[in-house]
C-alpha cells in the first residue's frame, strides 16, 4: 500500500512538471522571438540634428521644421516614440555622435555611403539627391584680375609709353600755344591744365576742343592728324581691355563639373562633397554651413560651392538677393537616410515605417510641400 502511494505521488509530480514545461513553451517561444526584435526603450531618444534648409530649419530657439524633421516627427508620433533634439554644427560631428551612441538617431539630409555604413546603420532611403554647383549669378573677371591680365599680356607697359606721350604732347602744346596764341593763359598751371584737357579730349573722345587756327590750312591738317592719333590710342586701349576681359571671362566661367579642376571650391565639413573634392584633388575649403560658404563665394575667396543639389537649389531660390545660381546637371547621385548606431533597436521599425511612408505617398507630399511639384 505504501509503495502504491509513493508511485502515485511520483506520477503526480511528473505530471505537474510536464504540465509546467508545456505551459512555459509559448512564453519561451515569445522570448526567443523577442530577441530578434528587442523591446524599444521607453525613455526619450536623443535625436541629433544638423541645420540644413530645407531639410532641417530652426524656426525659433528649440523649434525645428523641414522635410527631414517633419518626416521624423510623423514616424515618431505614429510609433509613440519620445525624443529630444540636439544640434550639431557639422555633419561630421553628427555622424560621429551616432557612431559612438551619443545620440540615438541622426536626422538631416544625410547621404548613405559605404564609408559611413561601416560605422553606423542606415534606414531605408527616403530621398534621392546628388551634387551640384553653386556659382555667382554673373560670372566674370574682377578689377584686380583685369589689371593682372593686362600686365601679363604686356599692355600695361604699352599704357605707360602712351602716358609718356600724353605728357610730352601736353608740354609741347603748352609751349606752342604760349608762343603763338596771345589769348593762351600766361600762368603755367593754367596753361598746362588747358593743354592737358585738349590732349585728353582728343585721346578719349576723338574730338578736339574749340581752338583758334593759327596757321591756316596747314594748321587744320595738323589738327586732323592729332584726331587720328587720338582715335588710334583710344581704339588700342579699348580693344586690349576687352580682349583681356573676354579671355578672363572664358577662363573663369564655370558651367559644369569639367570646369572645376584648377578652381577653389567650397564644401561642407564631413560632407560627401568634401570627400569627392579630396578624391578629385581639387583645391577646396571646408565650411560649417552654407551661409559661410556663400559669404566666401561673394567675397571672391572661392570660385564655386559644391554640395547637395536640393540644399543649393533651395538656397538660391529662397535668397534671390544673394545673386547666386545653381548650374550644371546632378553628379554623384546619392540617397538620404536616417542614421543610427550599429545594432540599434530602432533601425528595423523605422525602415518599415519609411517603406509605408513611400507606399502611402507621405514622403512625396512632404517633397512637394518644400520643393514644389516640379521635378
């Protein structure tokens, strides 16, 4: 009887153990499945921003807008994600912060590249872009460049000889008129200035001031020869300056990517354009933002700015008084995505939401809002 009782107790214990294992299997399955998709943290995620209109713009301190910001906030609201913004002065610092997990997500017009993908994760691309060139609205030669061009062409030396001829002609005319014209001013300052005015009138306009003919028809022939000389001098000066300016204009003109070698190019710190300029061997300067680059462009410190096409196009359109224009076709086409640290639990959910945003035309509607319906 005791053995039977012991057997029953052992059988009951075994049944309880089997039942417990059976009930625990779904929970274990859920835990294993959850390892592939770990639960998202409930605390606010730190979102890094780089100001780059029209993708990220600061409306007022602490208030941001733009296509990238609007897209991120729509995804965050849909998934109940709490966040707080941090501003970074350069793209490079933003990428570094995402790589070392100082921030959870990097939001701006961030180009997806292999080099960056070795350090950070990217979501599904949400915008197609590429590089273009920003130049002054009216490209031409500056005054200093014209002077240098005249000097290198040998024209300045010729102008020096012409100046000596004018001085000699002024002195000769002063002596001549003092000797033969009784109405000519007797004082030397007045006489020299009168003769200089007469000579410069012939040189610059081809016309002599009204003067008394002291020698009849030989005097008229002499005056006519003076007019011919003046016209020849003026034509020489005009043609030489025009020739130099035309040459400089053709040399300085930037119309496409092929015109950039040998120029001084402005790019943005940590941008794809900076990497492209370094790989191409261009002479370039790096700027934190587009305002600094455009200021250098207008001050003739650089010849052109190379950057993301939509950023340059938006700046030229929204700053008509800056007198800049975007030229040439897009080169180095690329795509934008949000950046996260390697292994971030946010990468897959955000990628799925971006795919949905493409399918529902939400991204297209944002593009039209900021860029219009022209492609």
